[in-house]
C-alpha cells in the first residue's frame, strides 16, 4: 500500500512540475563594446525557462549566421533551464544582428544594440 501511495504522490508532483511553463528571459549582447569593422562575438543568453523545448538562432539581417556554438542545456533551481549561443562576427553599419528564440510554440526576435 505504501509503494502505491508513493507512486501516486510522485506522479502528482511530476505533473505539477511539468505543467508549469516559464517563458525565457533573453539577453543579446557582444563580448566587447560594439564597434563597426572590429572582430567581436555576438552572444544570446536565454534563462529561466521551462520546459526545455527551445531553439536559438543568431541572425544577420534575418539570415542565420553559420558556425555558431551553443552550450549544453543547464539546469537551474525551480525546474528552470539556461542556454547560451555565440558566434564570431564583425559588425557593419546598416546591418541588423539579432537572436531568434523559439520556446514551445512562441517565436520572438531580439535585436542587438551596438554601443555606438
């Protein structure tokens, strides 16, 4: 009887955790101050989300920038996750750099602001 009760309680706890959705917090920044024509790294840090069904794209004028690197999915307290994606880039005047994040069925784009 104890084992059946334990299984039921664990199932209820798991269901409560699984049903809790948290949208991601997104930060888009560069490793160094943004200067046109200078090598830099574009970084998109996504945190505080649940469930871990997520994808990140780094974009230049709406097109994915090749050779981006992504960290492993990391677990935070409270059943939330974080992830970082980065790519080398050389900012150019008139170009738009952004991070597109899809979490579950929600898709949002966040634009990098140069420090100029």
